């Protein structure tokens, strides 16, 4: 019993020591206000996570400074992994209602986070920031393109939209998003083609049924197949392809054999 008690006491002490060491080792990770982590010289980029090369950091710092001098909008970048200055960056950079703070933190599921001033929202809505985060900060993009590309692409998008007096959506049409619009347009064509199947003898195209189902195929074509394209790019090729997909889907659905047509008097 004595040996068991001593063993228990020793294990308890080792457990306490281990917890203490862990807490000491990760203390900065939970820092909420740590000005000692800030550089002692003015800069527009604080790369604690070392996601950027020195050249990239210098070029981005110069670009952000020139943008602020030209437009009055203040965009700053903070990267972090295990340590963070927390809210101390607000005083360091003098962040206000006309400021955007881009935070890149590799510890989360999404690399990017944004702290946006109130004066920015009339130009760039909350939906814009959600789309920007999901496009450039998702794990797939970061894994394929790298931390630096994710940060630089998102910053360039913010600068471009602020310089153009705002954006409704994130400019640019990535391939995976275009594929979704194409699939939607094709589905709309299938609905349109099936709806137009002749249901009377001598009928070539059932326009009445096509009009009845127009809210469905119209939504698939216009809302999900065309609108996301024309609001994100001026390139006409994706638009032409989506329209061609709608037409192709319509033709395929129309040519699929159907049950024998009923006489006109049976349809009323």
C-alpha cells in the first residue's frame, strides 16, 4: 500500500510538471494583447508566420503604403501560427472604420480571416468577405497554391475592389465555380427539353408546359448558370459555353423517346 501511495504521488507530481511545461510552451498562442511581438519599425505587413518571402513582404509593404497614400483606405496584413500580438495591432496600425486587416492563421480550417471597418461594408458586403475567404483561404487552394499565393491573391482582390468603389461579388471565375454554373445550365436545358415534349398528336413542341416549368429551368439557367458568370468576369467564352450547354441539354432531353401521344380530345 505504501509503494502504491508513493507511486501515485510521483505520478501526480509528474502530471503537474508536464501541464506546467505545456502551458509555458504555448503561452503566446493565447496572447490577447502582446505588443512585444510587434516590430520596432513602421511596416504594413507583420509576417510572424513567415508565409511570405522577404521579397514578397517588401513588395507588399510598399504596395499597401502606396495604396493608403493614394486612396485613404488602410489595408494591413498579419500572419501568425503559434504567437499573435492580438489586439495590440489596432493601436500599432491605428486601425479605424476605413481599415481592413487581413489575418492569415494556419491553425484554423481556413487560412484567412478579415477584420473590416464599418465604412468598408457599404462597398464590400459581408457576403463578399465570406466568398473571398472560401475562395482563397480554403485548404485545397492553400495546399495547391501555397500560403503566399492565398495571401497575395486575397489582398489584390481587396485593393482592386476598394479602388473601383466596391464589388458585389469577388471578381474572377475559378474553374470549379464555372463547372457548377455549366452543370446548372445543362440541368436547366434538360428540364426545358422534357417540358417541351409533345403531348398531343400533331404537336411539335409543348410550349404551354415549357412556360409552366419556366420558373425551374429559368432559375437554373439565369440565376445559377448565367448570373454568376456575368457578375464575376467579362470573358464571353464561359457564357457562350453555358448557353451551349443549355441548348445541348434541351436537345438531348427533347429527343429522348416518350410514351405514345394522346389524342387532343383526351387532353382536353
